[in-house]
C-alpha cells in the first residue's frame, strides 16, 4: 500500500512559477516510481513527468519539457514538480501517481498506475 498526498497548488499569473510536492508513504514505497499527471476540465488525464527513487530516470512530456522539472528528496520521501514560465494552458488538477518499477509500458497507460493522490489544483491566469 502506498499513500500519496499532493500540495503546493494555487493561483498564479502567466509567467509565474509553482512547486508541487508529493509526500509518499508506505512499507513498499521503494518498489514504485512516482509520476505527475494533470487533467484539465473536459480533457483526459495527461502524463507530465516521472522519476525513480534512484533518480536514474526522468521522463517529461513534450508539452512541459524545459519548463517543468521533477526531482525527489529520498530523506523526506517526497517528489517535487517545479514549474516555471507557467501558461494558462497549464491550468489543471495535478495528480501524483505511483507505478510499480517492474511495469513495462508508456507512462501514459493509466491502467498501469497502482496508486493515485487526491490531486491539487493549479490555475494560471492570463
């Protein structure tokens, strides 16, 4: 069992920045990689980035590459999503997710996600 709690969302003007946090817990946490997804109203949930606790692998969706950075603090069991140069189209609910490290397949395959957080709202005003 893995628990994920997101925080750090809010309202920001275009061009601004935010840092989201995903606090993870659970006895088998080391067996899971952590990813960030987002979902805008009326749209499907979209993969943003993912990282393993080893830090060896990170994946960024093309739409956020160069603006969003995923990182982790192993001592705090926390994964961060640092976002700069935010755009109104980045407005969405951002979700933290855990996927077993042995899973094979694209992170966009939502059926491979084992655990989800409750989400945190990010709103970017123009």
